[in-house]
């Protein structure tokens, strides 16, 4: 099974709402990632978890709060977002962080902030 | 930081070979060259990667210049299902990060 699943597929939220994005993988990968992708742009790295610990935070605003409850699950908690946060949010996983390792991406959650 | 440069878009006819170029003139000795593609409404998917030697797999071939400052992704017989944005990416040896190019939108004409 080389699949990364993400829920929900689509999400519409107001600026005062709290919502969460969920990502799951069962490949035994020890690294998990959140990316943000705006239209016609490549994905931008937000967070990396390695062995369930936050390893990289790319200066992401605190209204985005990641969580890794176990080695298979990754959540992204959203609170008080702005309209400019509307984007495709991608989750990925890899065995580790070495240069030749492949990242497996989920289909993404398309988020619209009103 | 190393960067990659790709053409914005390319067109090709169905069932013909496609050569997608990428320049990475500031590549370091430990950077791997990866290619991913993103089909419409999907997440990126891995295509191929290499370090110094040319590589082949069932999806594509990767030709790496001798000085490693450029590479070419080769799709041997493009189909309509290969229409996607192709990203040329550098990945440093012990770093989780991918350094993405802007991507080439590949258009396949029937």
C-alpha cells in the first residue's frame, strides 16, 4: 500500500472557525510533511515531522498548528485563518530524510476561507 | 540555495518522445535530482531520480549532464495521460526539503 490519504477533500470555513485536516499513511514511513500549494505554483513546505517530533517549521503563522498523534497520522489544526490561506494543502510521507528518498503525496485538501 | 529552471510549458504529439529540460547550475555534489509530476486535481507523484548516472524506470528516463548542471526527463512515448505539470527538484543529502522548480506544463496533442 503506497497510499497517503487526506480528509476532507474540500473544506470551506469562515475566518472565525476552527477546523482540522487529517492525513494518514500505512507505509511505515517515519517522516511526514505538510505543504501548501497556491494555483499554478509548486508546493511550499510548511512542517516536517520526523519520528513523531516536529523537525522543521518553515516560519508558518501560529494559526496553523500541526500535530502528529502517532507514526501513521498527521493533523493540521486551523484557527482564525485569512482568505489568503485559501489553497491546496498537501500531506506527504517518506521513509526518512535522505536525498534519494521518495516522498509520497496525498491528493490534498482544497481549502477556501471566506 | 540551489535552484532549478524549467520552461513554463511544452507541447508534444501523442505517441512521440518528449524531452523536458531542467537547468540546475548551482547544484552541489550531494544534491539528488528528482522529477515529480502533478496531474490535474491530484497530488504530486514521483517519476524518477538520479545523482550522477543516467537512470531508467518504467515511467521515464533521466539523462544527467556530465557536469550535473542540467538534466533532461525523457518520456519515450507520451500518451494523453502524461499531460501534467512536471517538476524538476533538488534534494540535499540529509535534508527533508525538496527545492522545487516552477514546473513545466506538458500539453499532449492527440
